[in-house]
């Protein structure tokens, strides 16, 4: 007891362990990343030196970077909006009482338990033109003759579909939790006033779900920016550069071209863009 009383006089003693852990797992890698990004560091070259903003300039001058930024932006918007719409539909449907509701909810959440790399392998085999159920039977029967993962115009959509299957359950969990927190008295009052289901959704459900929607979009956007394993397993950024997001591009620069400095600069730019985007969404929640 006496020891706790002594510690109570020094609040820093309680938060210092957490601060040290955060410094070890967050601050140090971030600072080291910034350090690498301003150095000329190519593994196959013996000369390493301070390069200032040289790596950033070379990245911004690269057409591959801007193509990867475009692919990443499309991937973020497509996956975030698709999982939001599907998650909203599932949450509204499964928020009502019906027989075996618990079982259906468990099945909806099940894809979230599958690691992205496993999902990538599964969808790669499903879409395979030789052995895949979708690629060799269902899609040709629907008139789709091209191999989705080999077609530059369709490969990105295939990756988006795989991501939707894997991560819609996450958005569903956030939205259904928010739906269950809405007081039922609001809907009862609306029905007494003669409101339809569409009016209830527009004037009660949707406004009260906005904070949960924004939180879900924040997490989905961060996850989409950093998606690597699913895309790498399915397409490795191909065909060509059709699915080369910034995470794939940065990996290829750092570990295929062995340019650690330029790869670190790409990572720093991704970090800055993510921080700016999440800050805007967080301010929207506070309002």
C-alpha cells in the first residue's frame, strides 16, 4: 500500500511503461524509416550517403509511382464503398429477429477469420481457368471468356472482389453494433407519426450511423492502403502494372531493385497520405 501511495505521487510512473513500449514499437521504426528515406542506400552499391530529398524527387518523377498511386486510390475507394454497402445491407437484414439468426450471423463473420493470404490463394484457385470452379465453369457459362487475373482490365476488379469477400464482415460487425445501440423508442415514435421504412432509415438510422460509418471507413482505408499479401498472392502486382498498388510497388523497389532509400521514401509518403486522410475523417466525427 505504501508503495502504491508513493507511485500515486508520480503519475508518470504509471504511464512510463506504456510510453516505452510505444516508443519501441512505433517511434523507433518510424524515425528509422525517415532516416532511410533521406539516404542513398542501394544494397548492391557499396557507397551510402545522405541524399536529402533525392529519393522523394526520384519517386515523384517515376511514372510507375503515379500509376501505383492511381491503382491504390481506386482500390481504396472501391473496397471501402463496396464493403460499406454490403455491410450495411447485411447489418440491416440481420438486425431483425428470425429463426437461426445467430447461425447466419456466425456465417457472415466467418470470412473475417480467414487470413488474407489464405483468401488470396483461395480466390486465385477459384478464378483459375484450368481448375477453378468460377474460372473454368461459372464465368464461361455467363459469357466471360477471358481469364480475370490475366486480363489487365479485369485483374484489379478480381482483387477488389476477393477483398470484399474477406473484409465485408468487419464492416458488418461495426454497423450492426451501432444499429443495436439505437433506441427503439425513436422508431416507435416515427411509426406513430406515420413514417415509412425509407423515412425511418433516412431520418433516424442513417444519421445515427454516421460516426460508425466513418470509423469503419477509417479502418478500411488504412487496411486497404497497406494491403500486400492478398494482392501479391493473387497477381504479384500484374499483369503488367494493373494491380500494382503502392505497397507492392514499394516492396519491388526495395527488395527487387534493392533501393532501400527509395523504398523507404515511398513508405513515408504512404504514411503521410494515410495520416492526412484519417485526420480529415476523425475531424468529421468530432463535428
